[in-house]
C-alpha cells in the first residue's frame, strides 16, 4: 500500500491512505527581486480594498479651457491682446515685435529677443508657433526661433519641413543636447503646439549643480523629449555651462535672419 501511495501526488496520497483532508498547501511566496522597495508597502499586506484607498490630499479643481483655451489656474502670458507680460531682453524696454490682428505676434527681425517680466522655475508651458508658408532660407536659417526655459535652455523652433540640418539642432531639439524622438511638425504656415514640462536644476550654496534639470516636450501631441536631462546651457559654440541660478524668465528668440516666426496662446502653470 505504501508503495502504491508513493506514486501518487501528495493530496491523493493523503486521501488514499485514509488520512484526514487538510488545508491545501499555499503557493510559495514569490521571491523578492532585488531593486527598489517602497517602505509604505512593507509589512502585513492589506486584505481589504479600503486599506489601500486614500482620501487626501484632495487635488485642486482645475477647469480646462476656461480662459480661451488655458486652464483656470494658468497664468496667461500672451492671448493676443498685448505684450503686458513681456519685455525686450536687451534693455527691458517695451516689446516692438509685431502684434497681429489674428491674436498672434511675429518676431520683428533684428530687434532682439523678448522675455517674460516674471521669473519662473518649475513649470508647464503651452505655446503655439508658426513658420511662414512662403519659405525662405535653408538649414538653420529657415524660420529659426526658440523657447528658452529659465532664460538659458533652448527648445528649438525651426521650419524643418524638407529642410535638413544637424539633428541635435532641428525642430524640438534641446539645442545641441538632445535629438527629438520624432519630427512632428505640421506643414509650413500652419500652427504647431509645444507643451513643455520643465524642472529646474538644483545648486548648492557654493554654486555647484547637485541635481540636473529635466525637460519633457510634446510637439503637436507627439512626445519628442522624454524627461531628458538638461546638461547645461545650450550655446551655438562650445560646451554646455552650468552657472548657478534661481528662477528666470521665459525668452523667445529673434534669430536675426528674417525668421518671421509667429507665436500665440502662451500660458504657464507653475509647478
Ligand atoms: Mg533657435
């Protein structure tokens, strides 16, 4: 009998041998893989759904599209009515870029960059830009502008439609640092959207960078920069630099070669 039972698996063996039926054996605990562990998920695992439900902090209510397309908690930086939030970078004078009747603004060539009067750190930024339908120039000289975060880090604006240039300086690149994941431009003459999430770097008291900034860019709904590390400033010539800084303005570039780039619907949410 013992020999017969020995060929059966354990549960049948017990029954077959006339022993009392017991609780089925539990599956072994899965091995804990090495790596990240979370203190809040240590100890006795909850056995009811209520134990893993949170009721605070309650997220604030934000109404999308409540300010002509901007969320209710956004600061509108440009809605076509004027340049109240902006100043010329060169001397803090009144903006002399073109204010258009369709609610947009256009770079006034060789007048210089413009920037926000207010300074910002971490942010979510929305803006729309358009390169002219009547194409002029080639490479970096075709509708070149740019959006500088913290006044230092440029997300490239460029008409790259059938227009080849170095890819780490093409449209939606973090200039000369990060090639975009895709070329997502609409045809020249149509409006592009940029949605940018920027996290500023941290510096210690001695001015050393101790944590890099990061940037995420969505171009016309397409993820083109995925939380990439900002390695420093974005110069035309030379290595990125890391001067210590706090908050800074958002700056829009006049590339000085008749870019005729236009902007509209600019708003920001500080994070
Ligand atoms: Mg540029």
